[in-house]
């Protein structure tokens, strides 16, 4: 049946994501490599759409299901079909028939009949949205966990939380970082224009280009410019972190949680054409993840990047570093529009566990810092437990360290409590946090 393979792949990806918590971007290549390019695009659209609208899809499914299905294949299959009916221009008969056939093949004839009944009612009724503007209704309408909506409402207020929810369900814009080793910004713009892609420099990060136009990201990805290492995809918040680090080529540099090496590459490019005096050490605890740094070394031409597999809690290094970047593992709640599954991967009970890891990483960084060294602690989460509270705990346990005000390095709109602190919906950037920490005697 035409279209069956793409729906089958979408189902496999969503079930794997539900079982393992993996990010969709890591699952797409595994399950779509044998599909034609249009089908790969459809699988991506369906999977991202299902995750972004999961609560609203379930609200519609449960309105017509005589018995609400639990987690697993039946629920995922209904979500896939409901998303096509309610959000895509897939003909209703095609969405229903493909859903029923997939149910029969995977779950049996009886479940095929159940799916048929639910989907036909959905097709006839159209999209239902919970009435009212309560936080519970917004959690369903924008498909975010209710605990997260309540948390953000308390912090951001009614207008701020709505902006954040709306932003998280939008497709993230494509930003490119121009590698000055391979091309100037003007050369990159001209080459992209020739491909029909509009690329505008970011005012706060002039080496970053924002793409616009249908298919702009795909065109850039498959361009000669990208192949020869002139471009990388990255949010311009990385440039703000580089500004906060204020690393100089004469200083030693350690990227403690480096994979895939994007921030280390950004730091190197920020000082071009100067070259560092020594290697830029890029550490990660995972050899599998660290292998991805080969892209920055080979394609981008950053041979100064030196991969190192090391447990930061048990540092094997005898060296000390002037500048250490700690891009700590976190909940990813600041980058939900790029990683929509992040909203479902964690609950409020996870913050204490994540914060313990983050505090340990900061303590390890302090042991590896030179006497006049500094640390930039960063997360792609805006949550207090993973950001300012981790910094405060570190400072309480390390009285020889101090917060160096971010206002001396960054624009005012990006600074809160003297840290880089952005929440989704507050700017064009994703949500990020970064604090610049220095030994107290090194502050002038």
C-alpha cells in the first residue's frame, strides 16, 4: 500500500523514543535510510508533529475511543493517524486506511476495527480544543506537561508562558555559523543567495546567518559550501557563550563536555586568524559521542581540537587550564522547539539528580583550572535548579571563586542576575544559561 512504509517507520521511531527517551534526530537515520527522500521528510514531519502535539492528539483520540488505549503501539498508531487528519493535508480516506492497515498488520484484525471507528469519528468531527484559558487547558492545547506550564506561569506570568508555549511548538529557524577558515560571511551569503536561500547576519553574532525560505536548511546542508566546511548549523546563543568566555589564543582551553565539539569550534573561529598556542582539549566521558568531533577536525579544518575521553569526576589530566567551558548535561527545557521530546523526558523530580551531576562537573572544572583560570558554566535549560542554584552551591563550597558579571560582556537583554539567562519566548534565540566564574583574586 502506497505510504505504508513511511507510517511504519514513524511508528517504529515513536515507539523507540517512548521506550528509550532518545532524541528523534538520533533515531531518524536508523529507521529511514531505506526510504525515498520525500518519505524521509514525511516521517520527520509526522514524528515531530506527534511529539509537539501529543496531549492535544490524545485529547481528541480519547474523546472518541470507547476504551482509552494505554501507552504503546496502539496509542502511537492512533496519534500518527490523528496528526495527519488534524494537522496535515493528507486526504482523510488515506490517513484512515493507512492507520487501519498498520493496526491490522501490527496488532491484529480486531484492533484494526477499533482504529477504524476512532479515526472515522475524528475525521468527521475535526480538531477539538479544550475550552477556557486555565493552565490545565493550555497544557493540553499546547501539549506541555501541566507541571511545566504551572512552573513557567509562576515565573513568566500569563503572557510570558503563552509566548513560551507557542514558541516551543514552532519549527525552529535555521542558523548557520560561518567558518572564517573556509569563507567570509559575504562569500557565504553570496553562495547561499545563488541557491535561492536568504541568509541574514545576526546583529549580536555577526558570524551567524539566519536562513529563511522553504527548504533553506536542506539547501544549505547539501551545498558545496557546507561540504567544504564553510558552514555549521548552530544557534547563535553559542556566540554569546563565546563572548562570555572571552578566550584568547594565548590561553589554554578545555571544553569539558565537548561532544560534538560545536562550542569549541565556535571559540576557535571567534579568534581567527589567530591560532592557539597549544591544543584545545575537547573532553567527553563517552567515546561514541566524542567521535562526532571528527566533523569539526576534518570538515571544518580545526586540527587544533584534541579529543580526550575522560571521566571529569576522576580527571586523568595533569595540566591546568586558563579557560574551561562546562556545557553540562541538563533537561534541555530551553531548546524544546529543536528537541520537542525534551518536554516529555523529565519531570520535576529529575532536577535534583541533574543538579548533582552539574555540581560535580563544576567542582571537577575548578580542580583543573589554573590559578588565574576561569570557568564558563552553561546549560540549555532555563530552570533555576540547573542554573543559578548550581552556581550558588558551587560558590558556597568554593569561597575562592566568584561570579564575574555577564553585563561586562553581553547585551543587557541577555543578562539576568549577572548571567546569560534566556527563556524560550523571550528572544529569537533558544533558552540558554551561562555563568562566568573566576577565582576571586583574578577579578580586576
